[in-house]
């Protein structure tokens, strides 16, 4: 039984929502965070990336960074830019944008989930996490005493929930604005949280789409708070964490491309020759047309090559090994280019599909990369199959757009 809970959100005044809301912490580097934060003293970037307010000489994981985040959050409240709702509620959050030439609209339920459901795999994972990144988010949660950014969850849609959400979205919204990246963000109050709680209790599980480190950190932070309050109720507020639950059929995954620094001592001709043992290689365009193909760019002189894996390699039934990113690693990156560990090898870089294949061309043409691989996107069906099998995807297998905006709805632990 999946448990969802209303919460008394800390949120911006409606007239300040567009100014406060910002991209999530993990899609910007320090310089980008500083540029966003400097544009407004009300930007929530001061809270999600407080290192943007400090000199580069300060380590981004220093204790002072997390304390600065708490001070910045308190400052937004004391200045009246943000306030706490007077009662627990659930909310609805719609995003709409043209992504890679196609209109993408998704509407999710904003609520709290229980860390026990995550711990017991009612909320399923498909990626491994890194302890250093978990540690960062745990410190951030505990220092700010809240979950300031939601986890992006998916579930297999239900007609009754879809119909409820559609009716509720006919009301006047709390927030409705278009951010500078062209994404429209609209938020409503869900007028019957009890119905949603009952309906989701019949949903067998949810899936982490984006936010594995935030999920793991929420669980660890809850355990630290539990140690300090062992007699607190099992459903204490600190045992819950902020999430947005989207129907899986509304979501779209963009590809996660690869670029390599060198060809492992091979010339371009030698590399293409080696590829011929596992792929059919022919001139083509920058975007692979189907599963089992990738596009290869080796520079202006060669243009793009279409590379289709041999049919025998596509007979793989394992949900992980059959992924395009796995086929590339298992048959090209590892045996030909000597890149065995995607997590640690500095010779490979990953490029989110939102940047487009033009970014891949620029990397190669400028000499920053020797070759670029344009990937076919992982599908939601593949993601669910991997999670249902209890397996983990390779690193950087999925890129979701649009990203959830931070600062619209915050869950405090007390």
C-alpha cells in the first residue's frame, strides 16, 4: 500500500512565485548558480545552492554552506516572501513546454511519501547512488530542517486519479507563470486530499524517475531524526519526504549522450573498422531512428555515421543489458575504447539530450572530445521493467524534461 500525506507547505507569495522559483540544485554548476542567485535576492537558488553566495575558496560541502542555506531560507520567511500554509494540503503541479520540438505536458500530485515505503521498495529505484552526494543532501535536509526540493516519482496511471486531477485543475491556480527557459509552471490546491490518499493506497508502487540521491538522503535524515526522538509516532512529519507523483504515460525521457576524450590509441579509420564487427556502419543523421542504433560523430570531415548493432546482439532479454546505453558500453566503450567503469573513468563525459546534438558536434570540432555518441532515448517502459526486476541502470541512462522548479512548495520536518 503506497502512502501519501498532505503537508503544510512553506511557499512563496503568489506575486513572487516566478521570482522565487529556480532550477533544481543538480542541474547547475556553481558559476551558473551564482548567476541565477545574483539576479534576485529572493531567488530560491540562495537556498538550494548557498555555495553560490560564498567565495570559491569555500568548499561547497563546508558546514558554513549549509548554515548559510538555513539563514537564506529564514530570510525569505522573515521578509514575507514565503509563508507557511495554515493547514496540511496536497497540491497539483503542471508543467508544459516545447521540448525537442514537441509539446510536453505533465501534471502530478504534490504530497509527502513515507521513507519506509522507499526503504521497503514500494518506491522503486533504478540507479545506484554515490555516498558523497547522499551526504551532501543529508546535511542540507538537517540544516534546513526540511525538504526544499521534491523527488520526481512516476506511477502507473489510474483513471480515477486522472479524472480527479483534471477536475481539480479547472479551478483557479495558486501559481501560473512561464519561467525564463520557456517552461510554464501551474500549481493548484487539491481540494480533496482524502480521496487522493485513498486512491494511492491502491497503487501498488511508485518509481523514482529523478531524485535518487534526494530519496536516499531523505531516508537517512529521517533515521537521524528518529534516533533523536525514538518515541515519536511512526508517521511523524520527519518520516515523510516531499514528492511529485506523475502518471508514467505522461512522462518523456530524453537521451543521455556520450562523448569520449580519445580513441584509446586508435585512428578514426581503425575505430570505425573495429565497430564493423558489432555494427552496420553507414552515413546517417545525428539522431538514431530506433532502439539498437546510435549515431557517431568523428568530426566535420566525416559527418554523422549511423551505427546499427548486429541483430544477434539485440536478442538480449535482460532489462538492463538490452538497453542501448548498455549495448554501447558492453560492445563499444569497454572492449574497443577501454572504458570499463562509467562512474570513474575521466575519459568519458555525458551530455543531456536537452542540449541537442549540436553540443556533441561542438565538443568534437573544438577538440574537447575525439568522438561523440548520440543515443536513442530509454523508454518509460524500459525504466519500469528495470525497476520491477530489482535491477539498476547504468549511470546517466535517463534525462527527464522539464525539470521540477524548486521553491514553489517546501516540506518542513516539524
